[in-house]
């Protein structure tokens, strides 16, 4: 209908495109250009994506250092020591430890010349300012962090494409860095369509509803590290949608729309997209529930993800299609997936053959086991099914449902453990 060889329609759709095929077709037709880079302070780098390999310019540690608070000694001087038969060593403040001598050190201190081990403070007793009892026999190298033990000079400390977490920042500080080069945040324009929509803070008439999808989708973009651009609401008019899409393509790296796509009524957004130019809509209609009317397109060389106007369908569609797209645009080296836990389904769930069904579930723990209670497999317009759930289960296309007590893989919405629940 739109001059696209991959476009399938229903009512008929002769068939719906599988999720895997849809993603393959989409990415095959899309050339994702590498984002520009920017140098920022480490204090601002949390969750940004590293744009270049971090190569250690020196060994870490830079010298042999104490791993504990205690006394640096020659290990052989402690051989045979115990609480019942302590070794008594002379305390020194010199830079070198001689035979039967000990020098007090703190965690991170340079190991003095001559010493090859550190006895922990709690395994000693200071007799006076001149001597110390050693209650433990040590081996050479014990409680000593060797030079280069962490990272050797010239070694790749952190690979480009890594999302920077607190421990990465700590490592870069230890390497003497204060700034880091990261990819710019991809800009994702978000457009809502529909005559029935009114903006947040507006006054809806009796046949209007508040437009919530833009806020939700914007938050999902920010969660991944993208920068959303709100294009507002377009009425059910192809020309108005077309104008807003053109503006979005000019200002952003990708566009996500919500509403204006269906299975046979007025597909205004796909029509407007195809007016922009080829290849246009690549896939329209995916074998999944909810979010079956999802469409994927490329216009002006940029990706457009066309989601349903139903809130739950829009969120699931984002999860399946926009999430992997944004992760690629971010320059991530490794795929970022939701945390997955195994749980037992608490009751039978029905599904439709030929479509992947995304069942919202509430995961809870009981007697040391995780259980997944289905919230709803239907109701793509009922947003509370998402707020009551903390994850989802995917029922494969070749299954008519899940049986009570069946072990399932739950994709958690948050990177947290399922909460304990005493029931």
C-alpha cells in the first residue's frame, strides 16, 4: 500500500512479521552513524558511554603498598609466631626495615625497603614505643599489593562502549584522570497523535483524555541515557503529522511516535512517514501482544519507531524496539538487557498461537522461592497493569499459554532484586 516490499497489512494482513524478523529488517535498512564525542569531567560521567579505550599510563598500584593497617616486616622474622609464642620485633621509623625490625604502616602506604609482608594491627601488641609483639606467622607477600597487580602500564583499563558506573569512575581517578571522552547523548524526538488528546495541565472535554505517553516514553529514553525532545501533539491530519515529523528529523537523531497506527483503519503516521521519502515504512504489524500495530521506518536516513497509542502497548513496543535502537545509538559495546530471574507462575495464563505474548507479572518471594503472579495478559490501555507489575514474561508464539507452577524467565523492569514478601 505504501510502496514498501516488506510491508504487511491485516484485514488483511496475510501474516504478521515476527519480532526477530522485524528487528532484522529494521537494522538492515538503517545505518546508525556514530555520535559525536564530548570531553566531560568525571563528576558528570556517571551512566555516560565511554568513547575511547582507557589505557593505563602507569602501573596500578604505582608501587608495592600495604593492603592493611599494621606493621611492615620481613616475613622470615615472624616464622613460628603465635599468641602463645609471640615474636618481639624492634620498631623503626627508618625508610628501610632491617632484621627483626617492624615499621608501622597504614593501608595504601609504600612498603619500606627490606620488608616483604605486613602483619595486621589486630595480630600485634605494642609493648612500648620501641617494640611490638607479633602473634602470627606470615608468608612473603602477605597483605602486600604488588606494583601493577591491579593494572599494568599500557593495558586497556576500560573499553570504549562501556556505560560508566561508579566503579569505572573510581578506577579512572586511581589512574590519575580528571576528564573523560564520552559519546553525546542521542536526541530522540517524541510525537503523540490524536484528536482525543489534551496536554498535561490542560482541560479535557468529556470525550478527551490526558496525553501521558510522551512523558512515559521520555522517561524511558532518559533512563537509557538519551535526550528526549517533545514534539507535542499532532491532530489526526496527515499534513500536520508530516510537518512535525520533518521538524523532528531535522532536530533529532531518531523519532518515536505514539498513536495513528492501527490494523486497518486510518494509519496516518505511516502515511505521513512515507511522504517524507524512501525507504519509509519497513514493517507494519508485528506478531506480538500487546503492541501488534507497531511500525518501523527509516526516513531521511533516521529511524522512526511508530508505537500504538495504548499506554501499555506503547511501553512494551518501546521495550522491544526502541530500547535496542537507543542502545545501538549510544555506542554501547555490549547489549544491555533487563535483569532476568527464574520464578514459578502462580496461575494459568492463556496466549494466542502465532504471537509472542508479553504478560505483566508481579514477582514476590515466599519461603526462599520466587513466584510470578500474572497481573494481566490483556488490556493494552490499562496503565495500572504496568504499575502493579515489576516485570514481564514472554510466552513464545508456539505456546497457547503457561501452566500454573511452570518455571518462567521474568524480565524485571528495574535492576533490583524482587522484594521479599511474607505471605
